[in-house]
C-alpha cells in the first residue's frame, strides 16, 4: 500500500512539474506575441502621425508662400485690393451690420416638401434633442435654419469672455470632450453613454469640431444648439481647426459647399466670424485649465483674457501689410502713453466682455455668475476708457432685458453713439499685436514633450513643444492643479504626462482607420479627480480580435506610406544613386533606410519597416530601380496615367486643391477670369515676368477645357498634369519658368 501511494505521488509531482513548465512556456509565448503586436501597433501609429504632421507642415508653408506674395504685392486698383481682402480677410473685421446681411435667413423660403428638422427661437431642449435624432437619421438641416442658428450663436458668443469660468457647484459633474473632427457617430455615442446636456450635466467641448470627417456641419449645429439652450452648462473652446484657412485644406469648406450649394457662401462667411468669437479656454473651479493645444514659456493668461479674440481671424498668418505701418506706430504710441496706468477693476478688457469684477481665485465669481474673465491690462486712452464703460453698461442692460424676455436690438448697437464704430474720429480697429497673435497660436497649436524647456514645434509647423518645467511654472503662477488639452490623437483616447499635470483627451475614435484608436472623455466632480471613459463608436471594431484590428490598421498605414514613397520616387532615385558610387544598381538596406529618411523626413524606424516595404531576394542589398518600378505599378493599377505624372500629382494634389480654394476666394467652386488674372499677377510680380492681361486671358481660356467661362478643380488639376507632361517630354529649356520656380526652394508650393 505504501509503495503504491509513493508511486502515485511521484507521478503527480511529475505531472505538476510538466504543467508548470507548459504554463511558463505559454506565458512566455503570449508575452512575446503581445509584445510584437504592441510593437506593430506603435510603429503603425508613428506612420499615421508622421504623415499627418507632414501635411500640416505643407499647409503652413503653402500659406506662408501666399502670405509672402500678398505682403509684397502693391495693388494697382481697388478691384485688386478687394480681391486680396477676400483671399486673406484679416485686412478688416466684419461689423455687426455686415454679419446681419450675410445672416439674412428670413428671405430664404423653406419648401413645403421639406421633411428635415425645423427650428424656432428661442430654442428649447426638445429642439436640440430633435436635431440630434434628425442627424442620426441622415437628415439635413435647411439653409434657413443653419443661418438662423449661426446668427443666434454669434450673438451669444460675443457676450462671452475669452476665458470661461465654470463651477462644479452648479452640477454634479462636468464632462470634457476632445477633438471630434466631423465624426458625428462619436458625438451621438457620447450623448447616449453619458447623457444629453442638462442643468445637472455640464459639458466642455475642447475645439476641433470640424475637418477631416464628413459630418462637421451637423456637429456644429448640435453643439451650437445645446450652447444656446444651456448657456451656463454648455461651453465651447476654439481649436486650431476653427480657422477658415485650415478648413480650405482639410475638407470643411468643401463639405459646406457640397451640402449647401446655393447658400454655402453665406454660411462660410458667417462661420468664419463665429469661429473668431469662440472662447479660447475654460477654467473649472479656478483650478483646472482647459485649452485646445497647450502652453509655452510665454503664455500669459492675463493677456489672453484681455485681447480682442475676434481679431485673430486665422492663426495661419499674422498680417504685416505695409499699409498698416501708420496703424502699428499709433498702437505703439498708445501703448507707451498708457504704460504704468493700471486698469480699474470694474472695467471690461475687450469687446468680448463684460468681465467679472472679481479676481482669479475668488470664490464669489462662481456665485455671481459662471462665466467671467481674468481682469488685467490697461486701456488705450481716456476716450476709449469712457466708451468701454458705456459699452459694459449697455451689454449688461441688454443681458437683463434678454433674461426678462424683452427683445434685444443687436442691429442698432453699431449705430449707437456710445460705440467706437459710431465715434466721429473712430478708425478701423487695431490689428492684434505680434505678441497677442503668438499667444493664441501657442495655446491652439502646442504639444507637450518629456524633456525640460520650450522649443518651436517644427513637426506641426506652428506652436511649440513645452516641457514639465513649463507646465509646473504656469500651474504655480496661476494656482492651478492641472491642464486638460486635446489636439493629439492618442491610441487609448487619453494620455497623462508631466507627472499627471497634463491630460490629453481625444474624442474621435477610429481617427486614422477603423480600430486605430479609442475615443475618450473625462468627467470632473467637485473633488476635480479626473474620471476617464473610453469607447469605440464603430460596432465593427467589437467583432474583431486584437490581431485583426492591428493588421487592418497596419495595412492602411503601409498603403499610405507607399503612396508617400511613390510621390517622391524621383528624389529617392537621386538619393539612391549617391549611395551607389559604382553604379551597380544595388544599395545596402542601411543605405536604403538612410536615403528614404533624408528624402521624406518622417522620423520613422525604416529598418524595422523594411520587411513590409521591400521584397528583396538577397539578404543585405536592394535593387533600387526594380523596387521603385514595383512601387509605381502598385499605384498605376488605380490610375491610367504616366508614372512620372502620377508621381507629381500624388505629391502635389493636396497643395493644388488648397491653392484652388485660395484662388476661389468667393467659394463658388470655380475660378473666375478675374480671380485667375489677379492671382497670376501675384505670381508674375514675384517672378518678375512681364505679361499682359490679354495673355492671361488666353491662358485662362486654354485651361477652361469645356469653355463655360470658369475653371473648376478638375480642369485646374488637368492643366497642371499637361504642363508637367510637356515639360517632362521636352528639353529643360522648354520650361524655363517652371524650372526657375521650383529651384527657388521651399517657399514655393508644390515643392514640399
């Protein structure tokens, strides 16, 4: 009996030992498997992000180029000056009366067969809820209601300060959402999961509502509707994509004109002004600062609170036109004359107020009202001081009338003798100073970094990178606990950095591709402890395994990267030849990786990506011409165009479409003869080409292939393709102007 028991124990011990070894092997295999998946996911993420930021650099360079042309071109007539004003409208600021004209919705009739949502003002909660349901069912809001809603939104935004103040005392919690980028499914999912806005459920949406996605108009309408219904519980911050110049490239302008062909111009015009009036930041319980991008070592919340935010029409360029020299000198003189004179605490600091008379950190600010600004700064002169006092009183009276149910005569405001516009000696409002413009650029475009310090954000082309010490300094200066920002897509929808003092929230799930990332929002209660909720708005992702999701996203990223490589085939060939001194047609993989990075400047781990991008029969060398030919065949399967021409179109299409929309200053979808002539004069003056109006007209007619008197986007791209074709088939001397233009460097469009 004893011997049998001993044998059983021996076998049991052996089985347990085998089980432990098997478990260890399985665990080791699983860890290795998940590590490889994570490495693939991380590499895929870097591809998407590098390509996205490279496009933003092209956007900045392209507008810098046009800005240079505009700033150094002297208009020969009022007609040319008006064209430049339309191209870059920072030259003047629209008055309320002008916005009334563009927002003229009453003359637009709604047909009897219209089955979409209808709005009546003042809006009620049911109106906003019905709007969400209508958009979920793919219904479109009529242009009359769009313009009416934008008109009411603008009137509300004008009353708000630059920095909103909200409190958890008035609601159970405050929900902060990040970028939506035209993805309506994410917004609907947030409302479904977290609940619709209400007095007990406050929201802050942190910018970048538009562009990239296909439902930007619908998202704006929903957000603006809820803001009007719950003005104390629903708040919006401006993002870097709430900018009409950025919208030219990333799809929102095109979406508006596609959905509202007849009234699209009016909608874009008033939207441009509405974007300028969006608040710049939100302060929760005076402890948590919410802004879109980030901060810099120069960020000054007091200056941000007092500047005239509606004058920052676009963060893409700061106006430096020569005719403003007198204005700049006058501004400097006014600043010197007012130096050392503190502003009385009871005065508003800009047209975007009235401001609260209470200081930052005051508990009474929450009890007096949930929206106020941080008072600081100095008035420009005594006359303006008096005007500001009168304006503050008028705005307060109008607000009281509105709360009491009496109509507010906004249209008469500009004609009032109390306003600066009606003053007999009043001139155009002063431009924002370089410092003011830079402050806004920094909070809308900046990103955090792990290293200490602050440096230019060369990856995006705007804003800065700020380190933990910059964050800590700002938090201590203004007695804050932490920052909430958006602006960056994160795999999990959120990310803490700087010792959990900076929280990034991104609410557009599946941003790059289905399964690429989660969306997230954060809830803040009275304790201000962030509670983060993650989600996937697309149901398809729930049916895929982790490996399937990563493989799907990886395939999409590699396809985008191959297109990028193909678009630079000629440059790559030249770089490969530099590494092939003996002209063997072969280069090593290390030389291949070095050459690719020197051309694309994407900062990717090319050696790690090489197996997915290069199929070579040899172990250490690549026949680079065959590789480039295979790359071209992959793209030529989709387009029946000569390889070199297709390469040029791939490289320049985004820039060409943006150039087309810049020239099409009235957003008609066509370039008129006048628009073409004035733009050509810009180029010819820059390149010192003497050309007559008759020659320009002949050139325009040659591009107008269907002879309808306008140039559409397809004709514009086709003309570019034909010019490239003729230049590639002829001698270099046949195309001297094209060669000279491209050789001048990075300031020319199409060379990035």
